[in-house]
């Protein structure tokens, strides 16, 4: 039987992996000073943001009906962590999108995007 819990388990791994790959790509781009890696990081983090939204929605559906007991405490901690990671990922993607479309060398925005991406990757 295919349930929301199964769907969430299948979806959630992709944004996690994509955030890590986006961070590594951005780091390589900064070290090697190659624009290709920074551009790749842009597309990957946008996909990670969309995937994080899908994972959050599927997780919310999977958590419906799980009320009471020790499972409820674990579910609440999981939801808080998921919400924080979702907003970090969306903020990192948003900063990269603004930086990408502004087309100016705004160093503070690049640092902000990298910091948010780092926070999403390590959290």
C-alpha cells in the first residue's frame, strides 16, 4: 500500500542531497574561482528549495493522525527541524536568485547566500 509516509520517505532524501551538492559546488567555485560551479550551485539550490517544499508538504501529510504518546514528541522535534531547514534552504535559494538576476557584483549578497547555504548544509 502506498501512503503519505512512503511518499515522504522517498522525497525527503533528494533536497538533503541537493543542498549538500550545492554547497560543495559553491565551495569548489570559490576555491577555483570558476563561475561554472557557482552557476551550477544556483540551479541545484533552486531545485533543492522546490524539493524541500515538496518534502515538507508530504511530511505534513504523513504526520496527520499521529497524536499523543512519545511518538508525538519525536514528531514535534522532527517538524521543528524540518521547518528550520526548509526556511534556510528557501532563504539560500532566494539569495542566490537575487544575486543571479541583479547581475552586479554585490559581495555582501554573495556572502549571505554562501552563509545560508552553509547553514542549510550543516543543519
